[in-house]
């Protein structure tokens, strides 16, 4: 469903909003007609969700018997809820209510999506001329060997680029390699590698005012995703050498080090520091999380986002522009709608026990343990000079406090192919008050992308 498929987008959005409200009412009716069992459906569903969250907290925050009990509770809670539905004879009503709720959500998101958001977003860049001496740095190990698999070296050289292939057997200073390329007359710098490597070379390109080429040869390629590049076939990124255009994007800085995506503090950063993390991510996390979450090895963090204090946080995520939704556990949180907004996104998480874990699971972004805001300057730490672990674009570092995060607006000239997929649009925030106004009063102004500060 999409409001963009009608000749009258405003009228179509109004109709979808009304359908969403009607489906919601029908879902409530399905519960209430369960011969008194409607409240059972509602209460047992909420209780099952909360119990699963408590079980997950025990599983992550404890070892031994309590971890086993947590795993059993996380699995058993939804099964017990299902049994209650069947025994109470209300499973049919529950299924109908869930189906109607799904229809309501689908219609609501379609109604709230502005017409221009119905397809992949592809910003139009400034026209550019073909570079004369492009230099690309490629990491053959990145992304499980994408450089060789997609024959990126051969294709880049055919398009006139000089390729510097890193030696996987020895550490390399990619920033220094990039500076030498600039000294040798390079008029474009590019990287086929992970986001951490991308950031280091991007900094050199920004220093010298040179265009920067992103080749999506990393594992996750978050930066490439938000630029709208093809992540399935990184060789298509090289088309920017012959048929490209230029975008101006922001470049983050943490303690003087560049980042293109995120800087993580707290629990995640502590886990990434472990030498065994690269080879056994899940096992390492399960082994160290109890100490970190229960306050044994992991200290709480205090931060200031502009003038807003964040105290006692277990995890803080600072991003180059805010993510599409303030839900750090949802799929839409992995996308940014723009990279030139001039503001950092900030997400702070504080969960002090099983009760708050349940609250976070039930209330989501409205939970008291989740803080979401934007800022131009974020300071983490109390200024004592204590060294804390930090993950910068997934790379493990340690930095003395206070750690200062800032943003350099539109500092990076990114060269992208003219023909590229575009960034997938995130679903709009589910704002029921806005939906009601849309259903009965007609179009309303779209909600801004700036997350509210609580």
C-alpha cells in the first residue's frame, strides 16, 4: 500500500488513515467479543512479552543457573501465553486481532509516509569531470574477499585508476598511504574496505579538498547503504570514475579521529576490545556481558549532549547524523535518512534490572531507560583523564576522557555513480495523534526528523 500510487495522494493518505483506525477498532472488538477472554488475551500477551524480556535480561546479565533459567523463561513465556489462548478458547480471536493489527500498522505507515518517501531516495549530486589520477586503496580481506570475488582491481585499472593493494600479513597505515598518493598528484581518493578504513582515507580527502570514492567491499557497508550505493555488487561503485556526480556529506570526529558512521561507548565498546571478539563474537559477548551489565568490570558513563546531561548510561551511541528511528533494536535504526544534516545522533541506554528490561521491551522508545536526541557536540566522561574503551566504526580503541564528538558539516566530497540504487526509505514514525488528524482533518505537516529529547 502506498499513498504515492493515487492521482490524489492527500485523499489516498486520508483513506488509508481511516482504514488504519477502522482496523484498530476491529482488532479491539475481536478481543472484546471473546466472551470475556479479551482481557485475557491482552494481559497475557503483555505479560508474556515482559516475562520474555526478564528472561533475556537474566540470560545476558548472569552466569550459571540464573542464565539457564533466563533462557528457559525467554522461550517458555510465549509458549505458555499460546497455551493460555488455546485452553481459554480465545486463540481464534487472538489470531483475528493480530491480523487486524497488522493491517492497521500497514495502512498507518502507508498513510503517514509522504509521497516522495514511497521509493528509494537518490539525491541528485553536482556534475563533475572525470578524474585524471584517481588512486584507490583496497583491502583484499575485507568483506570475506570481495576485492578478488568481484575483480575490483582489474576493473578499477581498466577505468584508469591506480590501485594500492594492502598486504593482509602486515599492518598498514592507510592514512599515510593516502597522503603519499596526494603528494604524488592524486586528484581522487577511494577505498574498497570496511567503514573504519573508509573513515581514515575520507579524512585525508577532506583535508585536501579531494573527492572521495566509496566502494562497498566491506562486511556491512553502512556508509555505502546510506549513500544509496549498490552493496550487492561493489564493482558498480567504480562507475563513479567515468559517470559520477558529487555529494557533500558530514564527517564525524571523535577525539580528533574521523568516523563516518558511529562511535560506541559502554557495553558494546567493552566487548569489542576483547582480542577473542573477532573470531568468536557471540561467545565473547556472552562471556563478558554479566560483568559489564552488573557493574563488575563495566562502569557507568556520564555524558553531555550539547546542554543535556546523560548520567549513568550503560551504552551510548553517537552517530554521524541521527538514525531514522529512535529504536536501537529495530531494523529501521540501521539507516540514516540523510548525511548532511549537520547534527550528531545520540542514543543512551540505561537498564538497571529485569524490571527496566521488561519496560524497554513493552514500551520501546517510550521507556525511561532510553534517551534519544540530537546534538552538535557530545562529551563523554568526567574529564579525569581515565582511559575508556571506544568503538569507532566498529574498530576497538581506548581514549582518555573527556572524549569529545563533533561533526564537520558537508566537509567530505563523495563521488558516487550517477546510476545507483538509492537509499531504501525507512518507515515513518508511527504517530497515532498525527494519524487521527490526518484521517479527519486532512493533510498535516510531516514530522521532523529530529528526535525529541526526553
